[in-house]
C-alpha cells in the first residue's frame, strides 16, 4: 500500500507547506507528503463536483477545492482511473476507510 498525502491551501493561514507537527498526523512510513500551493490536484480532478469515485460518502459541501478526502484506489490503478471509494471528512469514516483498504 502507498499513501499519497496532498496538502493544499484551504484556510486563510495556509501560506506554506505544512509543518512536521501537522504531517505527523499521517506519520506512516508508507506516506509521502506533497504541497500543492496552486491546488492543481483539485483542478485536475474536476473540482469537488467530480470526486471520481464509484462510491462516495461526502458529508459537507466543498467549494473550489477537494479537501479532507480519502480516495482509495485498487492495486494497479493508473492516473485517471476512478477511485473505488471517496470518504470525507476522513475523521468521520475510520471504519469505512479501514474496510476499503482491506478490500
């Protein structure tokens, strides 16, 4: 399993890459962190209206950025593939995320 964590500016104080104290929340050695100042990932995924998942559980309205979302892809997925599962906010879906990762 690989975990790609993309940090984008969302709040007014998000001026730079997240600090180690913040990235430590996803401190697993399989996680790689990226800072996307221009929100290019959200733009390339079509914005929040197109989460690119077969199964989506999104509990809040996202405006111009996809944030606090776990997108789970099956083994062998390639760029542009549809995610198997999308969950947001991540903190509310621990059990579902664990289930999606074990499939």
